[in-house]
């Protein structure tokens, strides 16, 4: 995987309701984590029905296929999506401060040190 892949979720009539993207871990700061879930987004009305797992699984599968062993994801501390990552078995790695549009925010890294386990769950 030399580039990031994007997976799209759509309804039966072709309306896009979510996406995920991932690839090689970009920071290089966390030894043992070589893959990264860059982003996942699902319209609120489609959340809670298992679509998130279905969007994470192909990222995990592709990372494994390309020889990656682990994966991490960054999420804003105030974002309720952090509970989704915890439910998927993501382990707390670190917290960092970031600035977005002049606002100081905290971001949490969650990781899956054994990517094969995450791929099986999906």
C-alpha cells in the first residue's frame, strides 16, 4: 500500500453515507505501529448499525495484505467516536495537543498492536 485507500458505504440507491481511509502510519513516533486508520466518517443517522466495523475491516485487511502488523488512529478527546475505537479493542497509546482554527484541543491515539485480531472482528 503505497497510497491510502478509500472505502465508501452507500445505500441501495447509491447515496454515499460514509467512508474510511487508511495506509502507512504517518508520524513514525510510535514504535510497533506501522499502519494507520486516517479517517472514518458515517452520517449520524447511519451510525450504530455496524457500518463502522464494515468500514474499518477493509482497511485492516488491506494493511495486513500489504504486510502491516498493527494500526493506530487519532481521535479528538471530545469526540464520542473514541468509544467506538475502545469497543473495537483499541488500546490507549498517547494524548497530544493540537490547534485547529485557533482552538487548543486534545487528540488521543488508540492502537491495535495485533492487526489480525481487528480484521477477524470486523
